């Protein structure tokens, strides 16, 4: 279990660091306590949710949107279980970087 928890923490930190490096704001802010299994980030300036979703899907990446007051403001990248894999997260983040 410890190895699994550590893997999730490493992948989450890497995901958040790369997003921040691209200029994408995290939600909640980077200093908040966040889940080790999913990263939420604000939709980049200049995009609506529909545009951002379409742009990512065009390159094969499906991300989750959000609900309620965060609908159309935040997207989520999951990295739990078998998806807590650095190579998979990097592939997803490469698509995000290319969409900017």
C-alpha cells in the first residue's frame, strides 16, 4: 500500500508541476491540500470549456469537466490506479501543452 500511495503522490506532484510550468492555474491553488488521484486546473485563458475539450479530444485526450459553480471553469486529469503512471501522465500533458 505504501508504494501505491507514494506512486500516486509522485505522479500528482509531477502533473501539477508541469501544468503550472505551462502557465495553467491549478484549482484549488497550489498551496492547498489536493487529492493524490486527480488534478483540477482552470481552463486556460482564451478557451471556453467546449473549445478546450474539443481541442484536447482532437489529439486523443479526454478529460473531465466539472459541475456546479465550477462548470465551464475547471478541467480534471485523473491519475489513480493504473493511470498513476508517469509515462501516461506525460503523454496527456504533452497533449495539453500542444493544445495551448
